[in-house]
């Protein structure tokens, strides 16, 4: 036994040493990237418009991705809101006209007929103030100069934004002559001062000429070649570069990659038009509407009062930790008096607890600062997610193979033992991380399988807490506070640091709520535990009755959404459950897996009952049943899982699948447990790789929001632009190390802040309730408090 304990201690010491080294390396890598990107931001002022205007590529899903910033996909409602009381003017030839009609047809609530007239076109909405105009100015000449001069002199009202560009028409009309190119250069040189004057009060952008597909060009357009286009674009960039006029180069790049969809070789196909319009809308609307997933051309908000106060708190913790470090080595002389010596010992113990707490909070403060820098400042780049089957399944298979390779025997023999549940949480969390990183929610079959994984998490919540309360009978306030501290510590501070409501991190409110449900069900009188029931079957009957009542209440609330919403709409509880002023998201999350926790409780209850009746015996590593029965159970479970997978592929919509999910999710959950536990060979082994991640699964799930993903999970964090795989590996390494450290810090603070002393815990609970009231009041009135 001593040898086993020494081996266990050695393995844990090695694990600690390796992780400590890894975390130091992660800290160094993160610091280097902070310096590199901080220098970049200092030099360009955090400008992301330049990325949108000049650099980008077609991603794996054939969607345009600007370098280092995110494009928001604007709906018609968003577009109309952005353009309300604004005027959008296109100046140019037929390709500008094509883009004009694309915008008008997209925002208009009525049918718009597209024409090919060589004249000005006007689109106005009196009720909304939306104005989109096209001015037929196909060449850079005196006519175009007159338009800008009238805007400069105030003879005509300046638009909110001007999109212009010219070249192809000149090439065609002048038969690609050298003289035409010289005249174009001279005229654009004369036009620049006027454009700059207008650009002082209006956004003015020059679109480079898109390339052409020579094989599709008609005979009368054959003189328009990409060589000619490049010559005109080079002149435009030379003349307008460094001016107040923005140059749209990315539209030229996008058109180059989408030439094959052109209808006539000159004009853009729909995919290219979609990209062009998306770029223009993000250019003009992002800073006005401030979509979270539209970081291009969006300025960052200054910190709120709550964020500043939180920063001050962590700053004070860091100062306190440093002061303790300075004074730690000064050991006072020990008194010979016994009572005095005892008081000194007690004071020293208190001081050590305070030092440990402050050091842990200081470390946590540094981590929170990194969260803030990643997702609330322009320091690091952010890009959209781009889903393809390959991007999901390659890392999925790789993680699966690594997890199967690192396996070990477990000394625990019981069904759903600790090693096995850690492994279960670990592989589920890794799959969910891959799912979120690759933006796979658009693919329905995978989405529904991820829903099963969330249900499995909640199943474990019901199973684990029921098992604990049944076996221990510990319903004290200390246990209540310890569990909730570990669940909510990270999220509470993220709400303050990232200025997000509690419900935004939906999984923690969900498991916290269901913990209270399990606690309430078990704690309500008359209480039943393993000790109190003994050999008396009435205890089991009473517990079954409680579970049936719980399921009945859940079914009642699920059938009456109005009743459910009324229960959670009263203040101050609504502050905990609402998101964007509504509790509909909470309703959706709650009802989606409403029976998973109660099924976990029922499964634990059934398992304990079967063990008590000696129907199953998991005290050894062998099969739970005879070989024939074991084979039958495993085969049936695999068939049920495959059947569920096939059924999910036939589901027509998320709404239909989500409607069925609460009633059938127990089938794959039960099937997995049976396959994993009935055969002794599988129950006696576990993946150490998955189990390691399972121990920090909560920190991984929450931490991904801001330091692995970005823009509140809408995009991905980019520290190495242009190198997707390398960027993913580096950010993943830093992310996992931070999650591990958060877990360690939470464990330390749970020990020091929530001790096993009832009176101390009660005092601190009262303090926390007062703090929570202040936070709820801030959440209610916070939008009326302005710091800057």
C-alpha cells in the first residue's frame, strides 16, 4: 500500500512539475504576443478598416475573410436600420450600377426593377429617410469633377458615403490607347483635391477596377484586358494613396477569386456581388450598429464603471500579495509564554491564509486581464468561423486517436466511477470545443449530437449530486456554498470583467439551477438517505415518489411557457435569467434538456437499488452479467446509438429535432453507459488523456468564450494571422494552460474562502448576498451610469 501511495505521489508531482513548466511557457508566449500586437496597435492606432479595405481571402467555405477582423452578415432589418436617415451614393459605370441595384434590391421592401440605362438613378424612402443614388459617371473627366465640386461647394447635399471608381469604360471607349491612360492619370490627379475636401465630412472610397474574364468577354469588349485594368489600378493607388480617400482593394481581390461566376466576363456574378456588398456594409455600418461579430471598422468601447472597479480590486490584490511576499521572510521572535505563543501561532495561520488568498486572487487578476485584452480591446485580431466537414472531422479523429492511445487501468470498479466520469467529461468537452471552434452548429446532425453531449453533462449533474446526498446525507450550508463557489467563481468575475450578464454563460446558470433542484428534492422533508432507509423499502418508495413529483412539476412548467416565464420574471431574479432584456433564451436552454437531470437522479437511484438487491455486483473488474447477456446488451446499445444517429440525419429542421430531443435523449445516454460499464474490460480501463481534460472541463467550457474563441464566441482569436493551423495550436496551448491554472486557483480559493467552519461560511455568505444585491442593482441601473 505504501508503494502504491508513493507511486501516486510521484506521478502527481511529475504532473504538477510538467504543468507548472507548461504554464510558465504559456505565460512567456502570451507576453511575447502581447508585445508584438501591442506594437502593431500602437503604430496603426488599432485600425481594422485597413484590413477590411486591403487584405483578405476566400476561406475554406468559400466565404470572404478579411485579414484579422470579422465580417458581420447583415440582415435586411439591420441594413435598413443602419441606412435610416443616411444617403448612399455610387458614382461610376455599369459595374457601380450593378452594385447599386444589389444594395437597393436587398434593402427594399418592394420589388425593384433593374435597368441598364446610362443615366442617374434615385431610390428614396420618405418614411425611413433611406436614400441610395447612382450617378452615371463612367469616366474620370470634367463631368465627374463637376459632381465633386458641387458637393465641395455645398451646391448639393453631401451623401453619408460615396463609392466611386472608373477605368473599364475608358479602356473600352478609347480602345485601350496609351493616350487614354495618360488622360486618366491627369484627370484623377486634378480630381484628388476635390475628393479630399469632400472626404473631410463624408466617407469617400475609391473601388479599384475588378478584373475581367477574357474568355467570356464579347468582341466589342476584348480590348479590356487585366493588364490594362492593372495599369489603371496602379495609377489610382499611386495618386490616391495617403489621401483621405479610402481605397477598396479587397473588392478587386475577391473578384479575382470569383471570376469563374461572372455572367459576361465584365460584370460580377452573385457570389462576388455578395462579397462586395458585405464589405461596403461592414465598412459603413459596423461602428453604427456595433454587432459583436463585426469587428472590422468598429471602434472599441471604453471600460465601464464596473470593469474599472474590478480592475482596481485585482490591482489591490496584487499589491497585497507583493507586500506579503516582502514581509514573509521576517520571522518574529517566539515568546516563551504559552498563551502568547499560541496567539502568535494563530496570527501566523491567519496571515498565511490571507497571503494564500491574495496570491491566488493576484494570479486570477492577471488571467482576467488577459481575458479583457483578448476580447475587449483591439490588441489581438479576430476572424470569422468557417465550417467545412474536413475542418471538424480531422481534429475530431485526431483527438479520438490520441485519447485511445493514452489509457490506463483503473483501481475503481464501480459503474460511473470517478476516473470514468472524468474521462466522459473530458472527451465530451474536447468534442464541444472542436464544434465551437469550427462553427459546426449549421450542420444539423452534428448539432444534435452536441445536444446529446450537453444532456450527458446535465445527466452527470443529477447523477453525481443525487449519489452524494444519498450516501452522505450532507445538506449543510457549507456543502451548498462549496459547490456553488466552484461552479460560479469564474463566471461571476467574467460577468464583471467582460461586462456580460450572468445568463450569457448559460451552462453555469443551468447546472447551478439544477443543483438547487437536486438539493431541494433531496433536502425537503421527509429526507431519505442510504443510512435512514436501511433495509426499509418505504424509504425507496418515498424517494421514488419525490422523483415522480419532480418530473410532474417539470412537465407542467414545460407545457405552460407563460407560467414558466412568470416564475423567473420578477425582480431581482430576472437579472440572473434574462439575456438582452428577455428570458426566452433561459426558457429555450431549460426546456431543451429538462428531463436530463431528473433522469440522472433516477439512474443513480435505480443503480443503488439494484446493488442493494444484489442484482448487479460491480465490486470486481469482470462483466456485470454473463457473456451472452453482456453481448446482447452491448449489441442492443450500439444499435440504439446508430439508430439515433440515423434518425437525426433525417430530421428536417432544428425546431423539429429540438422538440423531440428531451424525450429521446435518454436512449443514447443509457446506451453509452451500458457499453462503457457492462463489459468488465471496458469498465476497468480509462483514457488518462480524456480524464485529464475532464478535471478542467468547466474551465475549458467557460474560458473558450474569450481567449480561444473571440467576439463572445462568434469568431476565433488570431495571434498569428495567415497561418490557421499554427494559430490554432498556439492559442490552444495558452488556453488549456490558463484553464488549468483557473482550476487550481478556484480550488485554492474554495479552501480559504469557504472553509468547513459553519459560522465563518455563514458570515461570508451574508457578505456575498449583499454583494449580489449591489450587482443586481447595478445590472438594473447600470445603463444609466456613465464613466466616460
